[in-house]
C-alpha cells in the first residue's frame, strides 16, 4: 500500500494580519541602591529588551544585568507576559560581577 500525505495549506489571508500592539504598561526597576526607575514596556517585550533599555538609561552592560521578579531570575528570551508582570509591578535588578 502506498501512503499519501497532504501538503498543509496556508491559512486564509484574513488571519495573517498582525495583531494590534499591546498597550504599554509602566513598570518599575529597583536597583541595588533602592532607587526605582520607571519604564514603559509592552507585555510582549522580552527581558533582553528591558535590559537593553536599562543599559541605555543606566549605562550598565546588558551582560551584567540580572532581573528578578517574584523571586525568579528572568531569562532574556522570555517576555514580561511570560512572567505575568503587571502594570505597576516592580522588577529587581542585580548585577552579576565577573569573577
């Protein structure tokens, strides 16, 4: 018996439109010195993008920044939404010193 398989068809064009951008939310980044800085991000911004914004504003290398939310270290490739970060939330920044 010969096995046959179908090629997957593309989705209708109506569904290929990109969803509207999520509204920006204000979150706070608390530094080791206890200073809070506010930033506006979209929920689907990645942790890496947050670190890049911090580098721009604080002059700290992205590689040295570690972000902690709800007791968990945040991974660069994850989004704020992945960690359930809500508007007005505070994310803690710690620095990883090279040893």
